[in-house]
C-alpha cells in the first residue's frame, strides 16, 4: 500500500479552505490503495475527500478528466469540485454518489 499518513486535523484544515459551513460527520473510508479517503457532510450534502502523495497526485487530475468526459453518461462519476495541496499532501473533493467500489462487485457485474 502507498497510502500516506493523514492526520484528521490536516483533513479539517484542508476542508475549511473550501467550505464556509462547518464540516460534520468526518470519518475515514477504507478504500483504494494510493489515497486516504474521508467522507463528510456540509450543509446536509455528502462529500468525499481523497488525500494522496505527490507521486500519485496525477490521479486527481485524471479523475477530473474522466468525470468531465462521462458527465452526460449513466456512469456515476462525480466531478472533483475542489482540489489543492496541504503540506506534502494533494487532495481532491467530490460529492459522494451512491454505489460501491469496483472491487466490491461480484458475479456477473464483475
């Protein structure tokens, strides 16, 4: 695994730069191999924030590109609405959409 160490105060500081309202229900999500992912709520809207190292920061740009290209499709790829750098961590913030990670899909859906 290549996940960076991310302290909860680092997450709160990064999110505070993008949201005027308080961040609520901040909690880690155990997904992915290259990033630490957190779910949270602001003004009743659900979001996720993904934190990664400089080495994997390009994935945030790729996700932004994929979301733009698939925006009119039925594939639920949420756009990156905020991104930035906090210390040595790179992050992207998106709305949370219903669904499951690909690794969680079994059977014919796989």
